[in-house]
């Protein structure tokens, strides 16, 4: 029996799961999740703790060692990897996920690894494909006090990353109060912006306010980008924003929503990213939601997407930056290419042989499984491109919602998907559930952007033409 299967059998044992479940509560004395405190003790990053957390350490340490052995990682390597607080939060979420969901394909953590939070819908641009139909703030956006309370709730829940988005998050007056507050809790803080406001002074202020990761949108060459973004001159300001973010030392990701209008610009944008010294280039799927519903015919064909994903995969082999995609099909393309890199959700794993089996646990669409989204008024939905309300931070118990919401439960079961559920790659891919929802009104339908779902794409084309 291989090590991963052996670890799964131990972890899925009811005694193990029930023991870990008892340890997954928040410790008021130590001010953190009991699992997180136990991990800090086990890894040597903490000396003091209450007696209950010390008992938790004794239960967690054997599971930690078994897991390390299963994936050929030494305990010292594990300790080095989890030196940062947000990595330990993530590991605590993994253990909590084992307690509540077991080791399954795909894996479900005990709390979202990431929450994407549209803190305002005010924006200084007017993008044609904006999922939020941003421009003016909503009348009922969360106040500063409510936003700080939400961060408290996400922290208690065990969220590892908060990505502040919008609209344009940098126009919200209290944004740096929110980012600093989250960072001080050991949460990894990211911000998604159009980049036009990132002067050198703004970049320094962002760094001082606890932000570590900056995602900046760039949708092609100058003419293409400005046509999509709606403001003349915004391209140069965005490129300057990228330069200033790189100079300040942020982890910088340049994102590009690919449509039929900028499809041929992808190599030029990748080359620009390489010259500017960013860390990641990320292809975003076009999803017809928000203002994007007005240009539903802008999507690329399944064949174009396949060609694009193959280009990105092959370019990864000789690029000094990582090239990623939000299209779940990227992992399937990689496996078919039989290369050493296996793209998982928002990360390229240099898998070699020992980690390739991980793809079925951590790959595929992460909506309602690895993350959820919060709108500016507190509404919760599976992802920012997936306008299906499942709760609200003002009203709902976030822990209960994550563990038991029926929509999330559906999204985590790749076997019940129509079409995609019969595919051998369903655990590493499973299609984009937001695309299925926005095209067909049913998140269990196929993703029409995959070459294996060509008949569904043809139905859409006929409908648009009609």
C-alpha cells in the first residue's frame, strides 16, 4: 500500500477524525485556534500555552509526522516551510479539514484557504467585463466597524488569506486600517487592483499596511487594454503601478482576462511581465457575469483555450516567471503533456513523481471548496464570478456555513457534475463552476470552455447567433 493511501486510512479513521474535531475549536486563553496553537508548539514556534492546547499538541504531532512521511517530507523541512504564521494557519485548516471531511478527492480544508472580499464597488475605471458592474459604491456596504468584525470572524474560522478586491479597493478610505488589522492577526494579505493608483508613495503605504501580495490587471497591449478599461491613458498608469509594486518588493501577479479581443496579445503581455520582473502571470477565464453579460460573445472557443493553455504550459519550462490560469483545464493539459509541472489551484507544483498524486487532492475549481467571496454588502457567494448568495456576514455563522452549506457541498462533489463528472480528469479539473452557472443557470452543468464539452459550446453559439 502506498504511503498516501496508508495516511488516508489512518486520517479517515473515526477515532482520529473525532479526536481532531474536538481540537478544532478556538482557544480564548491562547487567542487562536487550538489546532494552530498545537502546531506552533509541535513545530517549536511557541513555548507557552494553556493545558488544553498542550494536550492538543500531543494528538496533532503524530498526524503531522505521518503526513510528512506520506509525502516524503522531513520534519525539519516541515518546520522550515511553516515558519510563517499564515502557513501554519493553512496547515491547521488542513488538519481541521481532515477532522470534518476526511482525506478525499478533491480535498476540502476546515476553513477557506482564501476569501476574496470586494470591500467596495466604487471604481475609477469602467471595465467592459467587470463582474461587479463597479463604478459607484453600494448604499449598504459594510462599515469600518462591521469590516473589522468580519476580519475577526474570518480569523477565528481559520482563514489563511484575505484578498481585498472591488471595484477598486484602494479608493476605500479605511482600506489600510483593514489590511493592517488582518495582517496583525497572522493572515496573509493580498490586494487586487487596476494598478492606476499605485504611485511610489502609495506602494510604500501599502507595504507599511501589511499587504504582501498585489494582483494588477492588464488586458493586453495599450490600445486593447484601454478599450476594455474605458479610460484613455490608464495603460501607462497601470504599467507604472506594476513597476512601483515590483520595486517595493511585493509578490506581484499580473492578471489578464482573455477574450477574443485580446487573445493574440497574450505572448506580448507575458514578455512584458518577464521584463518588468513580476512573479506571476495569470490568465483569467472570461465569465459572462456582471457587466460581462453585455459582451457574452467575447469568449474564446474551446480550441483557442486549449491552444492558450498549451502555450502557457510550454512557456513555463523556460520562463523566469510562473504562468498560471484560472481555467481548471490547465491541470488536465499539463498531465497530458506529461511534464514535471502540475498546475493546481493558483499554484504550479513542480511535481516530479512523488507529488503528482497530489493533483487529485488539491486541483480543480476551488469555488466553495478552497475559498468563497464576500460582496461589499456582506453577501457570501462561492466565488466573485458566481453570483449565487449563500449567506451574509452580518447574519450567518461562517463556520456553520462553510461546514454544512448545501451549495458548497455540491461544489465539492465532482462525481455529481453533468458531463464533467464522467471525465477521468474530474478531480484535477472538474470545469469552472462559475462558467457553468453563468452560461446555463446551473452550477452542475458542464463548463462549455473545454474541448471535451464541444457540443455544449456549439449550443451556446447557436443561441447567441439566434
